[in-house]
C-alpha cells in the first residue's frame, strides 16, 4: 500500500522508509568508541532531550534511500575513515582531498535531515528544500554556495579540569578530544543561509551567500567570516586538494562560544550519570 505522504527528497507519493539523520556508519563507528552509549539531542514536544539511540526520520522513499542517498553516504564513509575518525595534532599539515560536489551534496543532505526534525527554524528547512535537486545530483551547484573547513583540536586540561572529567565521566586523561557530532543552521552578514556539520575535529560550514552581492562585496564579507571562524579555509571547487592546519580553537574554547554545544554536553553528562546510577541500583 502506498503512503499518502510525499518523499522529502523527490516529492513522490510512495511507501516511505527510515533515513538516519547522521548516517548509520557514523553511528556504528561512534558506538565502538563509547562502549555502546551513543547520545543524540532531539526535540520532544518542543523541549530538548538527550536519548541513547540512533535518530531517524520516516519520510524518504526507498528509491531515494537506496539510490543517491546511499551513494552519498558511501562517499562520506570513505572520508570518515580517511580523515574524520582521527584527531589531528596542533600544527600538523593536513592535505584534505575531496570531490567538491559529492562532499557538498552529502553535507547538505545531513543538514536537510536535521532541519526536518523540527529543532531548527522552518526557514532553514524551506531553504534546503529548494536545493534538493542539487542534493539529488540533477542540477548544477548553486553558484552562491561555498564550503569552509575548520579543524578544532583537543583541549589540554588543567589539573582541576582533569579531576572534574575523572569525577563526572570516569575518564582519566590530560586532554579532552573533540569527539562530537554537530549539526546546526546559522546566519550572518551577507549570508542567505549557513549550515554547520561537525564530525569530531572536522567542522564544515556550508554558506549560501546572498546572490545579490557583487564580487567585491562577497570577498569583503568572506574576509570577515573567516576572521570570526578561526583557522577556516575555503575548499576550492577547481582542485581536489586543500591544505589546512588545525586552528587555535580547541574543543573547550568552541564550547565556550557555543551555547547549544555546552547545553548538549551538560545534558549528556547528566544522562550518563543517571544511567550509571540505574545500573548500580
């Protein structure tokens, strides 16, 4: 029996299947690092909630799910194993190689998945809906789309921070590594819509610049954006290779600047404590 609902990507009225917000391969790899505790932030009746599950959406047809979406995740899996699974050392020269459009389409696909959960403003969901034909690979890249890559580093903990990490998370370490999954929408001067996809140290900023800007205006606004996004580099569309160095921004400094990241970390720690207490009890 066919569903009366339409596929979020192609618009067809077909039987709908489940699509991971973050791909299943990321979930399985992250689970192995956390001994099975994979925490996600979701919206429940308008309130933020931490759950120990892989979050999915049931609004994608099988043709899309098993077709281009699967192909994009396959490409993302290769990048994850080659780059995202490792935390680069401060000062290390990273030679990041990618096929720009495959990466861009995959990042926008992850953003569109998150935008449909209801956590984000409807503006971002509607904006991404307009570029689903590009995500599907059916039209050329929007000329106003730029991708910026920022690498964050592990934080060196003070003795007090180290003790707190041991007490709260039972982790005895001199550093705190950026093992995070991060999705978010953002705006800014001259930005029609922006989307962050963070996988551990690798933070991708997909920016749709206002297409009414002149070349000079966009260049000046980009300079401002890069000053605010420490260490970020624009990925080139005419070359598969980008040389980038980890920024001076570590995971703790990033959290200081980002309320949502601080909130999620706090709620995640509270969930772990509650779960541990139940197991002991």
